[in-house]
C-alpha cells in the first residue's frame, strides 16, 4: 500500500524518497520489522524544561482521583497567558498520549480565568509526564483491520453547569487510532441520555473513520462494533416504542438507529470494568487508570525487547 501511494504521489509531485521516517512535526517514529512506535519524547522534555519541571517529583496519575474543580473557586487567579501556553502545549501532546486526554480536556475549560487550583492541577500533569516520558503508541504487524470502538460518558460531572463528559476510543489492529474527551453541549437528565449523546458522537467518528479507511483501500466490509456499558442505550436502539420517552434526544436516536439499520454500526454491551473509554470521561484511581492505559500506550522499551 505504501509503495502504491508513493507512486501515485510521484506522478503529481517531484519527490525524493529519503527512506524511513524518523521525525515529523514533533512526532518521533521508530520502525523495525513488524513494529512501529510513535511518541513525542523530545517535545515532552521541551515542555518540562519550559515550565521548569525537569527536576520535579514524578506522580502515578495525571489527575487526582475524583477531582472536581470550579470556575468560581475562591483561590487567587494566575497568569491566563501562561496557563493557556501550558494547556495548548499539552493539547498537542495528546496526539500520542491518549492517557492525558481527559485531564487536558478538563483543564482546558478554565482558560478564561484560571485560578491557582487549576494551575496546580496542570502542573500535576507535568509531574506525571516526568515519570513516563517515553510512553507512546505502538502498532504491531496484524492481519486484523477491523475497526472497533468504545463509547462512554460520566453523568452531570461538571459542578459548574452539570453537563456530562463524552469519551470514545477506536482501535484497529494492535492499537488505538482515534480518541476523544469532550464536555457535552447540553445538560443530560439521565445517565442513559448522557450515554446516548456520547454514543452519537462516537458513531459520527466511526462513520468518518470508515470513509477514510475506504479511501485508503481498507474498506470495512462488516459493521463497526461499538461497545457501550449502558443497557438503556441498547434498549433505545432495539425498541422503537421506548423512543417516545426520549423526545429530547430524538435526533441522536434516529441517527444511531439509521446507521445500525444500514449495517455501518452494531452496538454491543460491555461491563463497566471493561469499558476502555472510561479513562476519557473522568479521573480514575491509580489501579483502574493503569489498567486502561495499558490498552492505549506502550513504552519505547517494548521496541527493544
């Protein structure tokens, strides 16, 4: 596939093949037989140096378990410019570090008037990164090119407006290829409504990924399996009568049902303990965080084993 792509590009552009890629736009790429590893180690060290955290004490998780912050916290304000610089740098780092996606997304909500409590939480992410600079994305040779997704949400977790957070992650082969953590735009009246909104966003992502893969010559001949941990979501898809109770999310209901009927998507239940998107919806205790992180990230050391 890569050789064909090169030939197509050379027909349209003057190109020189410089061999295997090692560095591009801040991303470091290691390649050897049957393995590709992508990370931002150099960029991570640059961030730590810029914010004078190279000598900090590492910590096991990027965010305190069950941490809840507010815009109206009484602590003094800090420099909004400095805070935005740090959060902006961390947002770019999430391209290869899905393990910090929720923490960064959560703290980006306080860019307007950051307080000391928000700044301390952001510096905790740096302490976490200090201990795991070499984490990144590992992709092993695999004949499985089927797309698999996980969708989850918290419910009313934001103490300022009681909006929920959506999270999703999609895997293909041996590793994740797309993920996200985002506050929902409206207040959900139930956990099922919050989960359904999250599932709707994940279905949008799945349809887009399927189209991208088809353009790359990897068509998805079977429906993309997407795992949710809320039985109410599955009932909404399977039982049209149940939809009458959920007119406030009617568009999402019909959107998901349409793609299920078109065999683009199939929803399946998974227990909360196996919901890999949970790490994108809330701060977790260390044991649970490390469990889900293992599905997302690997260390560069694995390339040398």
